[in-house]
C-alpha cells in the first residue's frame, strides 16, 4: 500500500469571497465555508484516515473540525503549513495593491518564487517550510491516507515542489478554489497527481459561489 496525501483548502472566508490577500490575517469561515467543511466530512469520513495535519490558522482548523469530530481524530498543527505572509498587502485586493505598491506587485506577479509581497514572504520560503512538513509525514507514514488542511498558495506551492513544476509558476499552473481537495500518491516512481482541485463533494450552490 502506498502513501496517499490529500491536500484540502479551507472553506470560504470573507477574504476569499472578496478576492483580497489573506495570509497572516486569521480570518474566519463564512457560513458557506462551514457548510463546505461539513460537506467534506460527510463525503470523506468513510476513508480510513491515518493522520490529519493542519495549518494553525482558525480557518483551516475549522475546516478540519467536522471530519476530526466524525472520526475521533485530533489534527496535528504545523506552522509550516501557514499561508504566505502578504506583508503590507494583507486585506487588500490585487487592484488596490497594483496602485499602492505597483513596482513590487509587478515583480511579484512575474516571479513570486524570488520576489515577495511588500514586507512579505517569497514562495521559495513557503516551499521550504511546507515541504519540511511533507517530509515529516513521509518519514512517519510509509502508507495510508494523510490529510493536510492548508491554504491556496501553500497547497499550490507544495504541489509544484512535488511535481517538479517551477515554484515561480504556482499562481499560473494549478487551480485551488475554496473547499477543493487534491490527491497525490507516493509510488516507487515518486509522487503522482491523482486528483486536482476536486469539489464534487460540494453541491452546485457552494461550487458556484463568487470569489476564489
């Protein structure tokens, strides 16, 4: 049996609904975001879970909570799974940032691996800390089903790192809408992407909500 890594993005927040930058802001799930968490738990509680790892932000903890309660398992919190710190861009929309921090925004948009949001983090920094958690999981579990509950950019950066995609392209190569889950299987030939941004556990209303 191989190791299956499920990467779940948290449910909807006010920031994701408005498409504003939200990394270090500890935003809460909306009512619809809580519905997404419950829908995931309902659809995936029958899987024999080996472990659950979670970013310590409230929106990720609350997304993991319904499943954890359903199966009687506690999440392992890891700072390495936090979202990018967007620095002075926190809470602002891309349109606002483009006006207020235009040069930084252009550089970051071109190559976020090596250029950070103003006073924020580079993608290579997130890759380093997040992949430390993935390596910990691989060390602890050679097989089974492990859930990682994290954030949009963090999940995409993890996927790029695992699949050999330039981390600087994470914003333009992989989708990761709210409430979506991606599956990577670790085989003898390395990691294989089995599912990307699956959302069939959400009903049509939740899948079609505005935002990112």
